[in-house]
C-alpha cells in the first residue's frame, strides 16, 4: 500500500513539476514577446522621426511630414560680397604673418603671429565652405579686385592693374614692400602698426555689412562676423600694448 502511495505521489510531483515548467515557459515566452513588441515600437519610432516646427508667438507648433528637409536661409548680395572680400582680406594677414619667422626673433610677436595665422587660415576655410554651400564662387568679381597683391594665397595667375585697393585696412603694395625689407625691431613696429590697421579694416567691413539693409541675417554668417569682430578687437588691444612696451 505504501509503495502504491509513493508511486502516485511521485507521479503527481512529476505532473506538477512539468506544469510549473510549462507555466514558466509560457510566462517567459509572453515576456519575451512583450519585450520584442516594445523594441519594435521603439525602432519604429526611431525610423520615423517627428519634425516639429515652432509656432510664432501665441501660435501653436506644427508637426511636419518626415520628408521635410532643412533649407538654407536667404542671403543678400552683401553677404556674399562680404565673405568673398574677407577671404582676400584674411589672405593678406596670413601673408604678413608668414614673414615673422625670418624677420624677427621677438617671441611675443611670433606667438601672436602664429595665433593670427591659424585663426585666419581656419576662417578662410569656413568662408569658402559657406560660399560653396550656396553655389557662390570664393573670389570677388574682377572689377572689385584691382590692386590686390597677386602673391597672396589663391590669387596667382590673375591679371590686375595698379589701382587702389578697395578692401578697408589692407596694406598697400608700398607698405607690404617696406614690411618685407624690414628686420628686427623695425619689422616688429611695422608689423604691429600694419596689422592694427588691417584689423581695424575688418571691423569696418563688419560694420558696413550690418549697416546694409537685409544683410547679416544668416545665422552662420552672423555668428562668424561677431566672432571676427570680438576676436580682432581683442588682438588690437594686445598689439597696442606691445607697441607701448617697446623701448
């Protein structure tokens, strides 16, 4: 009798154990299915981004179709001319700094020159990218380039007449020749006074841009010009201090 009882008990335990296993398997399968649905839902959300356009003050936002693509803001002719002109303007500053290594041993001037050369070279790259993205050439029309120094980067091969330069603050050919011939302390003085003149010209160009109706509205251009303005004002103060400290 006991033997029969133990056999029945073992069978019941076996059946119950199997049921528990099956219940656990069903529960696990259900959880896995729910998890898969959650992941699929998240992937679907990621695959279909929501584009929201903020409304005007007091107006609701709008949900735009996923196919919506960003467009570049409109630019004025003054924006394009400013960028083209500033490329030429920066190029002369880079040319001036290239003389420092062979014309002076002044460590402070060398550090300043390296800073100006790097910053303005990078800004030239940015301006060229800005123009290229808008289908505009990186150079000014020929009628606006008379008198430019053809040794400047990117200007070789252009046939120009000896007319006054139109970019504010740029050194004349006579000033550049004097700077090229100078050495030591004389070079330091000519470089500092010339670069202050040059930087002040860039500030005039920025002011003229913002004084032109409808210009300077492009966000990238606005950020760039304000950086140019603040950066060159700071460098002017540094150079003025260096001039005052000269014996």
